[in-house]
C-alpha cells in the first residue's frame, strides 16, 4: 500500500471514529457537549484560516508595479538586440 493510501485510510478511520463519538454524545443525552465541541472546532477552524491568510499577506512582498515591469522588459529586449548585433559582426 502506498504512503498516500495509508494516510487516506487513517483519515477515513479517524473521521468515522469522530462521527461515532458525535452520534454517541447526541444519543447519550449530552447534546450540549456535542454542540459545544462542533461550534468550538468551527470557530477555531475559521479563525485559523483567517490567521493563515493574514500571515500570508503580511509576509508576502508586494508585486512589482506594471510600469517597472514594462521598463524591465524593454531594457531586456534592447540588451538582447545589442548582443545579437555585436555577435553578427
């Protein structure tokens, strides 16, 4: 069995166990705990995603302005033309 298949199998078994625990909480009369656990995981998940987006935006350098990009392309083109002219003579 490949490594990806083992990881996928573990995720599947884990999800089934969590689902079984959730169903047990509801039918054991502990629906308050079931609601608390699900809402807590949801809030932590959403806040984690928002924090990750903020971290990515804070640590990523800003893009090069289009004007600078066009200038660098024209400079590269002119230097390539000069090299071609120099090599043909």
